[in-house]
């Protein structure tokens, strides 16, 4: 009996050893490219309605960064652009092109934007033929596509790697709507490191609007993020990019000012990043990927002609921060009625969600602009996991106010009551939305645990 047990044990050890030795190591590739304007190019910068003039210079150059992870069978591509936003339609167009040219399934291409309000507009009138940003949009879309395709398809450039992670706190953000409102100051960072110990790239995850350069600034910039990255890249010896977290209600301390404020905030962030202590993640050669969906309910169950007309009449007279709001409402009304003439409109705003597990570290990606409470809730729901939480991915289609915002309301009027006019959504979201969205987040993360 003893001999049989020893033989079984030896066989188990042998099989385990064979399994480990034959497990395909995770490999990665990283590429980066410039998506700045030229010095002679003047474009409309994104994000501030109060800004009416074209850009007049460059504070910091913009980049598109692409990291592709492979387990030998499947790949996941993570892109981070120094842009404010792209529409879901344009995001689909870019990702479709990357997919067609690389052979990687579109759902596995995650395109994030850091949300800098000093980057060129990629949509609207300015980006249409004849507009100041048209050539920029065409050129930048192609640069993002070609950089990602190169990253995905250059098989000889893939290298085995391991993750190194760090966690800290950065007190450079605040709630932008209320003095004592919710704030998440958690700072996560990760390094992709080769077997020889050389960093391939690094990135950090933090919830703060890149708006330290306000509407008076006409300089192209990646804001505080670019300042921090230019400093920390030299110290870490690799390209560094940002995954902007759930920053819907998070602004830099001091709000929006000029170039000097971006330098101050970015330098402070770089100092905190440089003090982080990284630890090596155990290499399990694990790569899991999953998608999810959150169908967010509107205030009404059915979008009808009468409901749209009545709502437009109801809100057109209210006072807002936008002088053109009454005419904006009527344009919204005309567009939604035009869509209804073509057929029924779904009674939910659908959000696409994604999650990636790399050696036990989870990366969650969501469309839209969620409030910080959602990433705080996700991390509380999975206390034993490290979760990088990135908004602004695969198309910017709505703020996502929290349950607290719906209850507090004052200061959140735009996000709750007016935003739909500007994103051309058929109706305001219901106060039931936060629970539905949160469940979508939890369910998606659960798929890759």
C-alpha cells in the first residue's frame, strides 16, 4: 500500500511539473504614437462650453498608447488615448478597423480616453468636413488604428512579462459638486516588466477630471496627467500612461485654472507615484476576459412623441449655466422626434462593460463617465481583489450619477436633469439607474474572478 501511495504521489508531482513547464507564459507588446496637432494647426479644444476660440499652442504633446496581452491563444488589447472623448459610434468605427486589420475580435479591443479637456474635439460640427478639427479627427483616428494594429500583429515583438503593482493615496482631487461629498483618493499603479527586469510600460489608475487647465487656456495638453507622466517616465525608465477612474464627480483640488495649475497638480501626483512601493505579482499565466451589459432605465417606460414634446415644453424655460439651453432643448426635441419617425426607441440606455484578469489582478472598463462611488462599491464588493477601474472606454455616452447624487440632487442638476439634451439621449435616466449599473459592474467582474 505504501509503494502504491508513493507511486501515485510521484505521478501527481510529475504531472504537475509537466503542466507548469508547458503552461504558455503570458506575453505582451507595447506601442505608442504621437497624436498631437502641429504647431501651425489650430483646433477647437474639447470639454468646456465657455471656450469659443481655437487652440493657439501646445503645452504637452498627446499620445496614443497600446498594450496587448497574449496567453498564446487569446489576446486583449488595451488602448489609452490622450483625448477627452469619442462618441460610441466613432469608437465602434475605430475598433472595427483595428479588428479587421489585426484579426482580433472587436470586443477584445478596449479603447480608453483619459478625458483631458485640453485635447481636440473628435466630434461635433468642428470635426465634420470643413470644420477646424476635421483633418485632425481623420489623421488621429488612423494613427490610433495603425498603432494598435502594429501592437497586436507584431508577433516577434511580444515578450514574456510579469506584473508589479502598487497602491497608495493621492490627495489632489475633490468632489466637484459639494464640499463634503464622496471622494475616492485611491491610487493604483502597475508596471509591465520583462523576465530580464526591464520595464516595458507602466500605468496608473486614479479618479480625477483632467481639467486643471480651464476654458481660458487655449493650449493643447494632456493636463496634469501628462505632467505627472513626463516626470515619472524618466524615473521608471519606460512610457507611462493613465487609466482615468470613475471621475464623473472628481475634480482637481483648486478646480480649473491655467497651465501653471496643471504643473502643480501633476508634479504632486508624480511625487506620490515615485514614492509607491511595488510588489511582484505571482505569475500564474492567467488571462481571463469577459463582457457585460447594463441596461439603464429612463424616467419613463415608453419613449413617445407626446412624451418628448411635453418634456421639451417642461424644461425649455428653466435657468441653467448654458445661455443657449432653450434653443438646445428644441434641437434635442427635433432630433429625438426625427428618430421616432424612423421607428421605436428603446426605453433603456445600454452600457457595454468589460473585465480582464491578468494573473489575479482585475481591470474593469466601462463606457461613460461614472461617479466615484461606483469604483468604491466595486472594490468593497471584492475586498480580496485589486481592481483597476477605468471609465471613458469604448465611447463616452453619459454621466452616471450615483445613488447619493439622486438623493442629494443640489449641485447635480446637470447630470440628472439636463445632460440628456447634450448627449442626445431620449430622456433623463431614472433614479433606479444606479442599482442597475452597479449590478452590471459586479456581474461583469464576477465573470473573470
